[in-house]
C-alpha cells in the first residue's frame, strides 16, 4: 500500500461523509456516531488478531481495520495528514528513520 492509496481512500471517505449518498456504508457509519465507529475499529482490531493467529485472511482483515480507522480519523477531525505527521515525528524523534533499524 502506498501513501497515495491511503490518500485516495481517505479522499473517497471524506466525499462520502460530505455528500452522504444513499447506500453508502461510510455515510451509514457516520450516522451512527463516533462511539459506534470507535467500537467498530476495536472489533476490526480483534479480527486482525484472530486472522494473524490463524494465519489466514490477515490482509483482508487489516484492510477492514485501516478503512474503519480512516473513517474514525475523519469523523474525529484528526485526519490522515495528522496521523502521518505523528508517524513522521515518531520516526525522527526515536531514530526509527535510520537504516540500522
């Protein structure tokens, strides 16, 4: 997955949240509120753990988790940019950006 793919997905999520097209799963999630979306992220995280332990469907479950996390970020106002900036800060602050890691 590239940053471009995440940006494109996030852009689609923002569009669905703004337009609320009929039949949109993203819009339906938003209607249920941040509590529901946060619980959904937790549920998807558990599914990632189970998939990893069973050694099956990990990519699919991880994709579900990332999608729901992006919806949560959008609804909360943190956004993809805020998350990437925090990851960048941590990489440089903790020396994770060095080739020795």
